[in-house]
């Protein structure tokens, strides 16, 4: 399992977006003895400037496999995406081309309890490809098994 305190600076160096770095620092500050923070420790109102780009995803485990549902999605994300996925499972939100890659990405975070950051581009709604930076941060009620993912999308050219 990822040791939050021990690995914090090395991972942070990979985050190029200042808003995502701010969220990561907040997540690290909520760690308990190097263990994953819980949802109860996270208050999005602690980082009000990030609210439009933050999202929360529930992780439900069944027979060792995770399933994902959007719990909360920030206003900037819904504006860019063109719809609000709040309350929807991945399978009802993502199209066939994106469902497997997105499920695999979130599954990796859920299984290993490690944060993830990347830069990519994606088509959204009626827009051309949008460049974005994505940060996924695991949350766990017991400090080990991931039951939620805190994330943020920073849009670079919109």
C-alpha cells in the first residue's frame, strides 16, 4: 500500500499543474500516519478555489472487482464535458471506446491505493480535443481498502 507521507514529495514532483498540486498537498495533509485519508477527513470546502474542477467517485467492491459511480462533479467539469455525470455509474456515462480505459485507470488506483496523475487530451461534447491534467487520489475509511477516489481535472486550453 502507498505510504502517503513517505512518498509525498517524489509524487508531487510529477504534478505540473498548480491547482492539482494544491489538491495533492491537501490530500497529504489529511493522511493518518502515512495511511490513506478517509472521505470524512476531506472537506471540499477547505479548497474552495478548486471546487469547479473536483470530483468524487464511489468505489464499490464485488467479488474483488471495483465498480465506479460519480458522487460529485464540479461545475467546470460539467461545463466542459457537456453533461453532469453525478450519480451515474461509469458504464452509463462513458461510451464504448472510453469505458474500458477509464475503468482500468480507476481500477489501478483502487487496487493499489496509489495516486495517479497524467496529462492527456480528450474530446468533449461539441469541442475539439481539450488538453487536461488529471489527478486521482484514493480515499479509504479503514486507511487501506479504497472506497472512494477524489479527483480533479485541470483544463489547459479552454
